[in-house]
């Protein structure tokens, strides 16, 4: 799939310490976690020859990275730098989360990875206390939408309906974005500590809307515009909560590619595999075999000699003179 562009990687907000260059350089889909790691000041296993990310201020790294993955659309008209994705394969930020745990284990940073439609959530550190009231299951998301302070009371639905399950799934994901920013605003002190935080969200409600109504429908167009406005508002709120020191990224991909493998079948007889040891010889020993052999051999000889000597002395022992037990007993009898 190399050379096939199947999505878009956008930077909605970023601090001055992280420098993104404006250009149409394609970024490999499997290297998106490396971009997130480099922006936070972490090292990666392989160098990233991507000109979209320049060297910024190494002593002032962002305190948070927010990555939102939107499935069902190739690109979104968001504000910021956008780059085409080359080879859009599934990825995860587990390596970035592990780096945060390793370097900042004592400070318990906030790590939140959430996929509302799949009911998949991963919270570590202070995220358990901050987002303990966050709706994560489909039933909780549906109930959250019909509460008084939900987005249904303020969001223009246009052609979307409150009575359709697909529309409610899409709106519930937007409700999660609103609740994350709202819950974090109650714990602003966590956004001012020295440990970096990580947020990874996967939204697939727009994809379900496209499957239900079609990508040319008015519902899909309204949902796309509502999603863009919600993402921009969410990016501004998270950026302000962290004092302008957060990176907010959006990955828009219509569908993830899966590696293809060509299966072939031959009409010829398959060759018989050659035996690695046709003469039934012993396996070759390594260099430590002689050392281990001598240690075991002389230890067994020493233990055998010790058992023989001890047994011989016990067999020829005189209980009356060589044993202190019988000696004390005889003196006790004589005194009585």
C-alpha cells in the first residue's frame, strides 16, 4: 500500500515549542505515534524523515497531547496544518503511554484512551479520579444525552433525529468530548503539573451515519459540519485548560487498510523438508558446557565423600565416650 493516501492528519492547536511546517508532505500511517512521541520530547526507535515536524524548543515540551481519530471520512475542513496519510493502517499510542509511565511513574500523569462506540476505555493514573463520572458504555452514553445539561439542548441537530440509534451514537461521541473538557475544567490543577498527559479518542459515529444515510445525504453533511465545529471547540478548550501548552491532533481516515497477502497454490508436489540431523547425531554443546559439567561432577563427588566419611564415623562411634548425651546420663545415674 505504500504510496496510497487514505486519510488526513491535521494539527488543530499546538504551542510555540512545537513547530509544524505548512506543506503537503505525506506521513506514513504507522509513524503517527512517533510524531506524538517526538512532540512530547520522547525518543523513538527509528528516525522519522518527515519534514512536517521541525525541531522545536527541547526544554519546553507540551504538557498534553490530544489525538482524535475520526473514521468514515478522508478529510475534515478543520483549521490548522493538514497532511495526507500514506498507508492508513491501524495504530495505537500504547508506546507513548508506556514512555509516560516509565519516565513519570511517581507523578501519576493522566492517560485516557477511549473508543465510545466500542465501549473500550483505558484510564491510568489521575485519570481514574478525574473521569470517574465519564460515560463509557452505550447505555450510559444514551442516558447522558437525555439529561438536562447535555448537548441536545444547545446543539443544532438540523437533519439529525433524536429517535434514530445511529444519530444518537454520533451525538453521544460529541457528548464525550464535551464531558472530557468539562470534567477536566473542575481539576485545573492537574493540567498545571509537570507530568505530561495523553488523550487518545476514536470516533466512529460519522462512519455509521454515512452507512445509514449515504455520504451524499443531508444527514451526513450536517453531521460532518457538527463534528468539525465540535472538534474545533474541543481543541480550543483543551488548549486553554493547559495554558496554551497542548497539542491537539485529528486523524481523519475513511477506513483503515489491512495488509494483503497473496495465496498461491502449486500443482507440483511439495518438496519434502530436509532433516536438519539426518545421522541422528547429538546436539552441539555451547562453551559453558565444560564449566557446568565440572561444577556438577566435583560437587557430586564431594557430597558422596562427605556422606561416606560421616557414615563411617557414626558406625564406629562409642556411645559411652564419644557422645555427650550418654556421658551426661551416666553421671546423672551415678549421682543418684
